[in-house]
C-alpha cells in the first residue's frame, strides 16, 4: 500500500477554516491517485472532536486528534514537534498544509525537522506515474514552476481559494487520539495574546470577493466607497501599493508583489492602473473587474469585465445595485 | 548584541520575466539584481537594534560572484562585515540546501539574533528562516511587523489573517521581517565609501565541512522541472460611454448571470 497522505488541519478557537477544508479535499484526490490512505491531523487543546466531525465531507479515512494544553495556541516549536511525530508514526509520504499564516510558518519548520523538501503556496497538485508534481506561481505570479520532489516525505502548502471543496458521502472516518508528550522547556517562542480579532473584517487573503482601491482614491477618506461595495458583496477590502505607500491605508490591505497574493472568485480593481507589481498579486483571480477613467490603463487588458468611467460616480451606483440584488 | 542578517540577491521586482532556453529558469540577460526587499527590512531592524544596544552585525549571503554587490549594498547601509557563501557546489540549492549552508555557517558564531526577510522575492518560498531556526535549535517568529527588545527578552508582532499575534521569545532567536516593520534607510555616500573597506569573507563548502551531496542541485529535495509564463488573460467586456447608473446595473447583471460570481 502506498504511503499515507497526511493533511494538517488548522483549528483556531475550535473552528476549522475553509483553507484547511480545501487542503483536505485536495488530499483526498491525491490519496485516490496514489491509492493510499488519507489522514487528517488536528492539533489543539482538549475538545477537538466537534471540529473533527466537520471534516467528514472532505473524505478523510482517519482523523488524528492531538490534544494538549500546550497546543491551545499555535506555536511553531510545539506544533512542529507533534506534526513531525505524526508524520513519522504514520510513515506518511505526502504532507499537505494550507498556505495560511500558520501553515507557512509551521510547514518549513516541520519539514526541516524531518530533513524533507517543501513546495510553498501551490496552485495545482497532480500524480503522474506514481510521482507527485505540483505547480506554483513564482516571481509573484509572473511565471509558473512545475516542481517534482526527491526523497520522502514531501511537504506541500496549498494556496487558499484555489482548490474546490469535496462533497463526499463516503464512510465515516475513524477518529483516533494521537499521543502527545511535549516538554514545556522546549517551547520558547510563545503567543502572549492575539489582537484585532473582535469584529475583525475578513482578511484580503481569505476572501472570495475582493474590492481594491488604488492611486485614484486620492486619500484615506475615499476608501469608504471601497469598503461599502466590499461589504455589500460580503467581501474584503484591498489596496494597491501606491495607496499604501501614500499612507492612505494600512499595509495589511496591500495586494501585490510586496503585499498579499490573492486569488478570489471576484476581484474588483478600482482606480488601479495595473502596474506589474499589482498584477503579480491578483492575476490568478477567477474573474477580474476593472473600473478606471483611463480606457488605456493596462488593467483593462486582463479584465474580464470593465467600466471606463469615474469611480466616484460608479461605485455608489454599483453598491446600490448589489444591495438591491441581495435584498439588503 | 551580535546580530546576523541573511540576505539574498534577486531580480528587480519590476523585471519582466522571460523564460530561458532550458525551460526551467529565467533568462537573466538584461535583468537588474537587487537585495530582496524583505531582507532590507531585516537589515534596517538590525541597524536600529545595534544603535540602541551596541554590538556587531554580520551579513550572510549564498550566491555566485554577482552576490558580492548585494553584500556591498548592505555594508553600505551600515552592516559591519559580510560572509559570502560561494561555491560551485552551492548552485541550484533549494530551501533545504540553503538552510543547511546557512546553518553550518551561523552555528559556530553564537549570534543573539538572526534576521531574515520573510521570503525572497522571486522564488517566494518563505522557508529558509524557520528552517535555519530548526536546524540551529532556536525559537523563531516569522513575518514580524514590530520588534521590541528589553532586557534580553524579545516581543514581536506577526501578521495572521485579520489579526496580529504578539509573541514573546527568549534570545537567541530567529526572526523574519515583513513589510511595515520599518522604513529601510538609503546608503549615505559616506556609507558607500566605508563599505569598500569592509571585509567580505568568502566561505566554501569545504570551509564548513559540508557534504557537497547535501547541497546544490544534487542535494535539492525540490526541483523545477519546467518554468512557463502564466496563461495570458484576454480582455473581456469593457463598458464605455454609459451613464454610471446604467453601467453599474449592466455590470451587476453580467457578474450575476454570465460570470455567476455574485
């Protein structure tokens, strides 16, 4: 029997977020291609079982629960220890993680512990002739690399919002407890607190709809127009580097080469000309809409839909239309 | 305070990417090379810590001959000395190999703090910082936007989805820098002149007693089999010369009925 596919499932405050479900669902496809067993690995403090039950639809054969007070908050050393232990004890050949803040931090540390290779932020995973191959955007999406691996195990992190969810009605998974023995002295970097979670907006990297503003926003106050449309659509607000560097909006909203790379279902670029810097961060979006005064702006060359016109006139109308549609 | 900063030379972020004849790398002709932007935040943070705490900053970089110019750039910003990890055996290293090389070079030096950029622009892997921390058995905090150092204890803020984690760690530790951490300084003329006299020590695989089979292309666990340009997107329906209200209504209809995304 080929080696297990093991998927790390991120659980924050008892909740499994969508990128982990997407990763598990892709894990099912990879395990089927290998003809191997799919194991979901969940770590946290005691009481993970309800979270584990939410994984059933993605089709894992086994769910391993690692429960320990020292795993209550994410911490790279403790999590890398339990993940590496699980990979060893299952003799997993392929380890998948979501390319979230947590997955990007944990993946390399756990891979280093096992002397294993890792391909980051992949957008496609396939098995040909019994060998795993992945595709990943490099040079901020200006090129796509096809990567193969040497040695075992191999680690892969998957870009959120790219892989579809499963709808498996297969047999219910086996839920097992994974024994944890952590030495508190070996956990040195510790999270003291998490700020900004209360009533927080959706993060631009997680949203399935993103509305971004650029240089034509002219100042911080006009981002209210972007926010209103994003809210009406149930999406997140983003910005170009020009708007961030001008100090109109915080860097956490920046989409582009030195900001976040996003791939939502719908990306609406408002007053963004389409500098290579920006395109690098959003060109894998499924549908791109551009709103710009300048009919020759480069952004129109890759937009699926566009409006040439004044965003100060168009955005309020657009928000109104969306609200009407959604009965808000 | 003894601080190491690991930097990488990368193609300028404005570069138009062309694929080389081997179909697995980029065509480097006419490409300008720079210090990876996230590494500059790491260098700047090191300089600020030295201004407060005193001490020494050493820059490390793995790369061919050309990489010396990246090291000169950070020496001109104010780094004290540099180590150029240069060996034919290092060529084609992936994150696994690079972290082995850097960990071998850093291990004997007992640094209090080792800084990286959160990722090198280009390969966009974001792995080497946490991997080096693991190999050196040090704690790490990645993607930091704020660092506060008091009495040998470090607090850092890191970005997570929609929130910030406040992390405390004892030293020695590894940090990786994110945009927003600081505003990197430009090298002064005095700095540029001083950099010419600073030491860049060349270190090879043999100097580090590294097994050449564990680094470079031969030691890589991930190999780029093919590199291609992304599929070109073509321009779609652009609404022109319409009244704002009509254009907005038509766009919403298209997104609803044709694209089916809202």
